[in-house]
C-alpha cells in the first residue's frame, strides 16, 4: 500500500517523522514516498503544490500530511501561499468529508482551560464539509464598490454557496458516523440570516428521514460556539459547512486543552483520505524538537482505520498513545506539574516502544 508523505512546513517535518516511525514499526511494509508541499515546495519548485506532489497524492492509497504555513510566505500572492497546497489537495482529490474528533483524554483534563466536570470524558466529532462554501465560491475578488455610501472605495467580496447534492453527501457522512456513536447529529448553520443555510437545513431535514434511529437537531453557529464552551458534552456529531467548521473545530479542539493531540481525516467518496493533525505548522517552535507528535501519530492510526482497512493496527497505535500518557510522558504543550516533559523524538520513541 502506497502512502504519500507530505511533511510541509514549520513543525511538519518533525512530527511526520515520528508518525512514519510508528507506521514502520507497526508491522506491514508500506511503500512510503515523500514529496514537498506548502512553503517548502514553493522554495524548491516555485509552487506550494507542485504537479509531482499532486500526482503522488493522486496515485497513493492515502496521504499523511504534516502542516503548512510560515510567516515568511505572508507577502506572497495568495495563489502561491502555503495554504493553497492543502486547499488544492482537498479540492483536486475531492476530499469533501473532514472528520475532526475532539476527545479529552482523562490524563489531560487538567490541561484544559475549562473545569474538569465540563470537559472530562468529552468525545465529540465535528464533520466539516471541505470542498464548498465561501472557501471556493465564485465570484470572489477585490473590486470598486458600487454602494452609494462607499462608492469608489476598494471592496473585497466572496461568495457562499452550497448545492443540494453537496449538502446531501456530507449529511449522509454525518448520519452514518452518528450511527456508530451516540446517534445524535447537530447541524450547525446560520439559517436565520443566510439563504445558503436555509437550503442546508432543508436538505438535512429531508435526508434525516433515512436515519430514523439518529436524532437530528439544528443550531445557529453563534449559539453553537457558545454551547461548545458551556456544555460541550451535550454534542455527539456536529455537521457543518466549510467556514463554520473551520472555526468551530478549532474551538472544539482547544476545549480538550491539547490541540497537539487531535488527529483529522479528510475523505473522498471512496474513503481515500488525507490525514493530518488538527493543529497548524507552529513556526514559532519549529526545529526546537519540542512539538507534540501525537496528533500526527493518531492521524496515522485514523489512516489505517479509514483508508487502509487495518483497524487492529489502528487500535494498537491508539492504545500505545494512551499508554505513554498513562506513563506520564508529556511534550511541552500538554505538560502539567508532576508529569515528565519529553521531546518530540522521545515521545516518538515511547510510542514505538509501547506498540509491543
Ligand atoms: C484548517 C486550516 C485551513 C483551513 C487553512 C490552513 C487553509 O485552518 O485545516 O482548518 O482554513 O481549512
Ligand atoms: Mg482551521
């Protein structure tokens, strides 16, 4: 099985290296092929998603992705910025279904800024649509305003839209995921203001009829942002569009106190997927050897489960991660008094050792 390994920028290479070690230690021989992506690719090939990298991603069975982005690329034209690499991969490979679990590990309850009783045992899943919405909507651009009050001024504009089939396919993914969990779907929208959301809600209600065993509720995105900090455990699966999902998934991740722990999967309709940590490239700590590799290691576990049909091996990795947490090993981001602070590589060593 061929895995495309795209480390990217910032801490990407350090954390991906540890996930690769875990994959190599798990047993079966994977065909791992690395390619540059993001700013690193811009530096060597003049583009954040060079054709060769895209080709590799297309022919691989799954993609292990680190992170992209660095301040030093902030002045580049938008189509050359590192973020275009991940947006391009999602779009070209039709990875429309993004799974972002937010799980609070019992050992890490103290790392959260919320009270233990609010987040202890938290296990929610955000299903974010990844191919549509204002992220990709046309027209977009910067033009001259025609508004009477601001006529002649420069104006930025973007377009939000969702077609019915786009909402249906992400809706089915969410309902099917809920069936395997707590059997609740909360669809998040802004139907009191946006037509896009009004249609989204109609479609969700319609397809929910095919899932009588799953309870569907609806929430406006502002309220959802509030409920996530007030009573996050009331959620099971949250399904939402690209933009709202981007924002809410960061919020949900941080509830657990440890964004460095959370994996994610972005799947196409055949379950081919790209797997990446939920956190970013953290250029401020890049190269220091202190980044937490666990989100990437857990993303590799998700890859084995969702794309490569190897659930037993996925379990083994997840158990190994729980074991190192139970041993009290912590990278700086999840360190609390009384635990043992370790480096990125030491954490990788510990997970590999815990596999056996
Ligand atoms: C994410 C990131 C990306 C997004 C950026 C890097 C384009 O924030 O994966 O959540 O907005 O989707
Ligand atoms: Mg984001």
